[in-house]
């Protein structure tokens, strides 16, 4: 099969790789209908995370089941399925509590590289969710978004205790941040501040339900949130970047007693204990338990009530994956969809 491999910072190549095979009786092999480039893929692409050798890339995926192991009982060949970046058994105590991304048997699906034609998914019964029937080509982008960025944005909103009547601020205007805006709207938020400097992203945020756009960052962005909330700060803040600046902007934009849902993969983030102590802010986040939300998100997508696929503003054949990375790195694209 063909698959994208990162050889060094900035060096993505699509090359021949061995087809995956059933390794455990709980595995499934799916033929990918689409995959994509994630904002977190840019960390190693930019050299911020070490690249120690040729690394298969990609952890977001949808496709049709080709083969299942002998122990798989609920997933069948021919089904169109969606899964999360962490495989989970969905039966352990942690999974039953709704944190499948911390399953005691979890495996990182991305180790196999989903930017490819085929993918082995471990723990298939607990990881994969089938759509009610075949997925139309028009729905594939939205269903693909559910595999990570929609599920992650949704978790950010849930972790931030977004609900009816709440005032919400979203720090980050990548795909996760934009879909956190959509999630906040769906969960009933009354006022949603999208923090973005880029016009195309501002427009999509407004289409997804943002009521206000704030272009300022850092202390200036915090000041704007405070000014627009009678000096209090937002009830709920979603942090969707993962840097020191974004985390502090999120915490400082939150009112006393408010909630921060942080879903940006943290890089070099340290928290000042005394400031946090006196902020009275609740912090909750981490790798999103996407599997928890998939059944609900699939229903919302297939019913037409939400259209998260709009975050894909560049679609390329898999062979052009390198251009997809460049476009996102240079902010010429919000998110790149790859078609095998």
C-alpha cells in the first residue's frame, strides 16, 4: 500500500509500505475512504517534537472494514466505520467512566499510520463505531472530523462545563477550536467568543455559532474578554492550542468558579501555582475520549444537524500529502483532507 512517512522535520514522503495484517484476534483491517492532516502532526513536522526515524503519519480515519480477527463480534466486513486515535476495549472501569482515551488496554492507532490506504485497528469491537448504513461521499468529511477534531472540540466544551446560558471563550482557531465553537453552540451556550486573527477562520467560527470574534491575543485578549463580560471573565473557556501562552490566556479569561477545558496537546506548559490557587478556576482536559461521543456525533452528522466537515478547506490525493502539510504549516489551509 501507499502511505505518508515523516523522515525528518519538513520531509514528508508518500511511499510503499507493507499492507497491515491481523496481528491479534481483536484486530480489524479497514480500507480508508479518507484521512487527514492534524494540527498535532505539525509538531514533529516543525521539529518541535523529535523525529527519530521514518515515522508513519496520521491518526484520523474512516473507511470500510475489509477483515476482522476471530474474536471480533460487533464489527463486520463491509461496514463503514469511524474510530478514535486511541484504541480502547470500551469495557474496563476507566472506559465505563467515559475516559476511553485512558483505557487500561489502550493502544495508539496512529502508530500504524492512518495517512495511507489501509489501517490495522486494534480492539476493534471497543474502538470502531459503524454508521447506520453506507456513508455518502458528501458525508465522509464530516464523519472523518468526528474521528478526532470534532470529538476533541466536543470534549473541550464538555470539560469546560458548557451549557445553556453560559458565556464561552475559545482560545485557538484551528480545526479543534472551530469545532469547539460548534460544540458550544450545540450544547446551548448563550454567547461564544472565538479568538482568531484570520478572516477565513473568523467567518467559519461565526457560521458555527460564534457571537463575537476577538482578534487580540495574550493580555490584550484577556482584557477584551473581561471588558465584554462586565469584568468577570467567561463561564467556560476551551483551550485548543497547547502552548504556555494559550493556556495562561485561557485561565486568565475564566471568571472565578469558571471552568477551563484544555485539549491542546501541551508543549512546555507550566502553571504558576499561586496564581492558579487564587483564580478559583476548574481545570479539566487531556486526550479526548472521542469514543464516548461517537454514537451521538454520528447521529447529529447523519441527520444533517451539524456539518463539521467544513473545517476541511483543502482536499488532496494521498500522493500529495506533503503539500497538505505545507499548506497547514503556512496557514494556507485550516485542515487538509487526504483521499487515497
